[in-house]
């Protein structure tokens, strides 16, 4: 099964160059660990939330607004797609992700299409 790891970052990681540099270094080691285990299917960091655009309907018409869709202290900083045998295995892999201490990791099973 494939599981999406949504990487949530605290505001300091998202806005501080020093914090981001440390996070990138730690995350690089984590990526290498996932690769060694043959679990990583893909993933990438995302541009800052301040550059995001959200499209949603207002009165039945698309409305484009700048920024993330919700006000929050944490922002989505990136994602991984991992191949695992169960959500329990995904949870164990996520426990060692550096983002756990900087915001969090949300795990979502991917529904196979096709």
C-alpha cells in the first residue's frame, strides 16, 4: 500500500533560514534511510506557504486567493509517498521523521485508482 506523509512544519522552520537549513540536513538523512529500506516512492519539499494560491468556489464561481487555505501555526512543508505493508509500518517509519519534532507528519493511505 502507498501512504502519503504530509510534512507539517512549525512557523520557525518555514520562515527562518537557519531553522530551514537544519531541517533540510536532518531530512536528507531521513530520506537516505527510507531509500536504503526501499520504502520511498517519491516526495519533495514545497515552496513557502506565503507563495501558495488557493482556488475555491464562492457563490458557485471559482475564487482565487493568495496563501494557504487556513490560518494555522503549521504549514505543509513537503511530502513523501512510501510503500508499506500496513499503516502500522507507515507509523513506525514516520516516528523517526525529523518533522515530528518540528510540526508533525500526517499519514494518509492513498486510494489506488485504476
